[in-house]
């Protein structure tokens, strides 16, 4: 078994850019543009306000994972024990 030791460069053929453009992503809260870089302490949110609104939604349990509850006549617990 032989391992491939060839390195793949992720840089463009003319070399790395001296000034990288900041990556813009959509803010999860408002949908506006947000800079996804170390210069934005609220990433991936665009502002402290959007970050706090999202935290508040989680704290108030506005975000929930959908789950199907068993029928009222079925017992809870391990189905193997039923």
C-alpha cells in the first residue's frame, strides 16, 4: 500500500493574494451582509443586536426540534419493555 504524498495547493496559479477579500455571509437573524472574519466579533451575525436577538430566541425556547409525541394510550420508555 502506497500513500500519495502529492500536495495540493489551494492558492490560485498566480500565487496567494496579498490582500484577501473578506468573506461575506448572510446574517442568520436579519439576512443582511455580515463579514465572516476575525475583525467581526459577532460573526456570523452582522451586529451585537442580531447576536443578542438570536440568543434570546434560544433562551425563550423559540427554536425547537420537531418531535412526534407518542399517543396518549402508549406508555413512555423503552419499547422493548412494553
